[in-house]
């Protein structure tokens, strides 16, 4: 990566400019200024400054045609940035296709807008043509591309960036307050240059987070109520406009032929369809039938049983439909049954561990999943952040100060999730569960679990939003009944489910917390005690732990990838031993079926599905 290095002197009028590689930069006592076309959180950028296109695209892919996608659930808003409502991007699974109602960002490659296909935490210029920052990471300046414009032709300027930051902090979803926690203020230098000043301790990750800022049009939003769940298509600046909306059921995107960045290297060979139509289904069984009838083009299959046995229709046999398992290197999310520890019933970790023992994954995998999945034994499965063995070296140093607050077994045993034979026999688990419950003052009386002091019966509700989960939850409920626990599954429609999660109005729920290749501020949103009572945060378990808080701080303060791995493993280990969730399962490949009418780049991106790089072949 070639960058420009400008050495600061205490004499304001003296500037020394030299062009050297990042590896050859000579540090001075005063902070030096780096000017670049992008930034990598760890190591160097994979693509040189003059790169023409990403390797996982066909740069001359033909433009045209229509792509028909399946949406899952529903949506009641076109504003993806507020707590209120569900927008198309925030509906389940929509992010993976690469088409959305999101605004373009200053940099591209990290965050939600258009993540990289082959790099972890590396970002390149998009609305910002160039970035500038000191070697102590105290601030960053973005020079805006003079061609950058919204769809109405209005040029994107520094005032739009400042407006976007203030609006998202004051009126946006709480996650923006977490993501931009390290930002002290934003100042306009000129109409085409904006500076983000950071709070100490200065961290390189803050530059990445600032680059993820979606740039909103001030002239569009200044006389509108941003916090309302908007039904009006917003003004965007990206490759697609919103052409038509049927709220809750259909979204039609149309390619913008006057798109300002269509020749930009980060967009070459991408977003090739003239139209992208997304129809929403509430039931995946109905959606699959619609796919077989050629009502849409791609079916991403979440159901192992369906994938194993339902693809015997004529179009597949004739080669008109392609069925593929596409390997990837995407870290799996934190998926599981989440205990709400705000409920007194789940305040004791012994109780949570006992209930965890009643989930028979091996039987579930064999009977319901055709043995397709691997059990999650970490909050970060399929990644380099999983805690294994016992804590050693630097990780042990992080954990040692909290030895009195942690289970002693954490220091001399690796965390082990019980393994059953898959035949439904969980008697050993039942005995251990009842012993744990007894130690927490719960005991069986006439086949009902009661509290030894209050005589309260042990009963709770499991909320979920996907009908297909019922077949997984019911055997779990049956096992719980064997130790006297009455658990009631409750299927909720999407909007009600979101409201109850946002307000922490549940006992137990199923969820997936998205995880990436270089964890950062989202871990604070997921697990830090400061977020336990913030409506709309994703600390669903209500975790309030000084140990977890300390490990999250180590994650955020990590100076290099090695330190990040150590801190993440320590965090993973603490979370596992506290039993805040019952870990579920994961895959390391995409299960995708699609109608045979597309061209696909020769090189598949390993870090995303990459449908936005396909094109219509006939």
C-alpha cells in the first residue's frame, strides 16, 4: 500500500512531504500524518491505490435484466436507521443479497453497506476520495469526491456529513451511539473536507467506524421527522433508486443510469441488474413452492431437512435450477436460546446451566437436521476467537484479577457442552440438571419443579418469530417437562417480536447476533452492562458483569490482531461459563438454489454470498 507521509513540526509553516510505503514510515516524536485511499485495521490493504476492480467480480459484466429475490417476514418502514419499525434491510436475511435502501457511506468495505468479499476490516474510498489521519489516530479527515451526488443531483458536501452524524446520534437507532462512541465531535473544514475528532484513548478502529457513517441528504431530511417510521422512499445516492413500494410485501429497486460512481473501482462489475424485485413471504414453505414455480430466482435454504429431501422437482432434474453448497469463511453469529437474566427466574447461573442441559442437540441434529450442523461451542464459532483448552499466557493475565468472581473450573478446565448419543436418552443430563436446581433451591414435587422457600412453580415462555422453529423448540420443551419445568412456546408476528425484544419483554428467545472478522464496538452493544437497560440495545440477556465489561474494554483497546484474539477468547470464555445463552449450531457454507439464468464471477468472495456481482446471462 502506497501512502503519503507528512511529518508535523512544532513550527506551523514547515511541512516535509515524502512518499513511502507504510512499512517504511519513520516515526518522529511529533505525530506524523498519513494520507491514503483507504485503511486496514490490521496489516495493509490488499489492493493497491490504482486497483481497477475487486478480484471477485467480472469487470465487464453486462448490464440489464431483472433479479427477483425472496424477502422473509415483512417491513413497515423505509428508514433503516431508527429504532421504530422494520425496514427491508432489517428484515431477516435481507443483508446477504447486497441490495438495500441504505445510504452510501464515506468508505466502503466494512459495516453494513457493502462489506468486503475478501478482507477483514479494510475500507476503501467511496464518498470520501481520500483520508488523512495522524499516527496517534487522534482524528481523521475525509476529502469528499467532487462527483459524489444524491439521486436528485444535489452534490454531497461536508454539511451533509455533519448533519448525518448529529442526526444518527440524536435520533437514530441506539446502535449508532455505540458505533460512534469514540467520536468526540465532527467539524466542517471546507465544503469538501470534514474532520472527525476522537476521544482518548485514540484507536485506529475509530477511523473505520467513522468511515461507516451513512451520509444522509440534509436538504431532504431537514423539514421531515426523521424518527417516524417513514413510508416515503428516501433520497439515496447509490446504484439503485426505490421505484415502487407495497409496504410489507414488495420492494422494487431500479438501477440509476446516472449513478455518480458507476466507474469507480469499488463498483466495477457490480450491481448489474436494471431492476431488483423483492417479494416478502412470512412462511418459508410457501416461499419454496413459489421458487419452484419460478416466481423468484434465488432460494437461500435455512432448513437442513428441506435441503436434503425437497429438491426433486422437474426443473432441477432438467438443469433449469442449480443447487449449490458454496463454502465460505464468514464467522458464524452468536446463535442460541437467550435467557433474559432481568427475570428473577434466570438470575442464577446454576439454573441457566441446568436448563441448558435439557437441550439435546445430537438428537435434534440427527432427527431434524440430517446431521448437517455443527454444535456451537463458542459465542464466535467458525472464527479465530473461540476459546479452547484452558486460559494460558496473556489471556490468563486478563482473567486472573477476576478469579474470585469466576467459576474456579474456568481456570483449569476447557468449557464443555454436554454431548448425548442422539437417541433421546438424556438421563445423565437430567440428574446433573436436578442437582444444580436443588443447589439453587428448586426441587421436584409431584412432577412439578417448585422453589423450596416460596413454592413458586418453574414456568416460562419462549418467544420466536419463524414458524419452522416450532419443531426444534417442542422437543426441548418436552425435555424440560421431564424435570418439572413448564415452558410455553409462543410464535409472534415480526413486528410484535421486535417490540418485545427492544423492550426486553420476554423470558427466553431465539436470536442470532451478527459477528464479524474483526470484532469491535458491537461487542459492547451485545454484552456490556451499560447497555442492559437501553431500549433497543442487543444486550438481550441483560448481562451486568464487571468481568464481562472488563473483557469488552480489552477488546476495544486491542492495538493489534494478536491482542484482539487474546481479549476475544477471554470474553468468549467468561460468557460461556456464565451460561447466558444455550448455544445452537452453525454451517460453514451457503445452501443456495437458483434458476439457471445468471452469470457468476469465476472467483467466489469468501466473506459474503456476492449476489450483487451476478448478471443476467439470458
